[in-house]
């Protein structure tokens, strides 16, 4: 890395590596020190990164209550099983609507296939039987 470090690149490196310049690669740390010596804005951003690093370290050191992870996993599992039960408890809730939707989608697809074929061939009438036959032959159905 060169001795010159731009402020946007300095921000990116602060975000990626943190405020402790000892953890940075040597060349980048030297360029960052040079930037800090000549730029008040860089010093302000570095001070902000130092404060952020201190907050992150404080949060990481905070103790978690006993069994907290087990309670979180248990709550997530309970919600998933409740959602699954709601979905499967009443097949009638979705059965007729799903069948109707599938039938309508199939009908529209076949009709569009027939219309596209008639425009391509110059035919004047819709031939759904031909559309189904072409779809079966092409492996679309």
C-alpha cells in the first residue's frame, strides 16, 4: 500500500479492521498514522471508531442469563410448530382454493398457448386440443 490513504478508504479499513492500528497490516497502519497526523476529520472518525470498539467490547463482555440460549431456541421451535399446526390442521382451508387456483392457471396457460400458436400459424380459431397435444409432445405438461 502507498503512504497515501484517502479518507473513504480509511473509513472502509476502520469498519473492517477496527480502530486499533496494531491489528492492521503494517503498511496500512503506517499510512493510517500519516493520515491521522495531517487530517482532523480522520482523527474525528478514528475517535468515533474507538468509541464504537469500546461499546462492542462492553457488549461482548456482558453476561447472558443462565439458559437464555435454550429459551430462545425453545421459543423459535414453538413458533415454528404452531405455524405448521395452523397450516396442516384444516386442509379444507386451503384445499378447494388451491385446486381452483391450479385449474385456473392451467386453463389460462393452455389458452395462451393456443393463442400464441394461432398467431404464429395464421389459424383463425383457437384449438385447445392442438395446444395440449403440442405441450404433451414438447414435454411441457
